[in-house]
């Protein structure tokens, strides 16, 4: 009977808690799950920062388009900003948390003529202009920012 009591105490003691190996496996599984959650948070932060940068680029482009739309393009006069050619690059400094943007503007007086990319045709007598404006980060970090500049193509005809 004494052996039966000792045997029952031993098996009760063995079932009393977790072993060290079971605890280590549970912590490993928990750590893997938490790493997955942290990866999701990291992705969300980068994705939201990208959307904020794109929003800033579009706001800058909208300002530039409105400025060029307000320029005179009539039979008697053409504003110098609408003269054909590649315009000097403009730097818009420190927009929000996105950094500085490079604004590149190309005015093509005859877009129906095939030229090399970025080489506009210049004709001061043209009644039609195609204006391409591109905004990109001045110092993009590696990743999606290198591949996604925002571009607007605007067309203007000579008016009164």
C-alpha cells in the first residue's frame, strides 16, 4: 500500500505544471505570432507614409497646374512660362514630413510630332501646347518612392 501511495504522489507531482520544454515551445510560438503582428504594423506605417507623400506631391502639382492655367496664351501674347521647351527644375522645400520635391516641367508646342522623350518640339506659332509636369521626391529613400513620381499632362489651346 505504501508503494501505491508513493506512485500516486509521483504521478500527481508530474502533472502539477508545465515542464521547461513546454514553456519554451509556448514562448517560441508566441514570439513568432508577435513578429507577424510587428511586420503588419511596419507595413502599415510605410504604406501610410507613402500615401502622405503622394498626397503632398499631388497638392504641389495642383498648385503648379493652376498657376500655368492662369498664364496668358492668346493670339496677341504668350506668357514666357508657356514658351516651348524644358523648364528649369524647381525645388519645393520641406513639404510636411515628406521632404523636398523636384518639379520638372516640359512644354511641347507640337506634341503630335514624335521626338525623343523629354525633347519637346518648339514652335512659337503653335496654337496648341502639351504641358507635362512631374513631381518626385528630391531625395527618395530606396523602395517604392523611387518608382512612383506623380505626373500630370495638361493641354492648352490658344484663346481670346
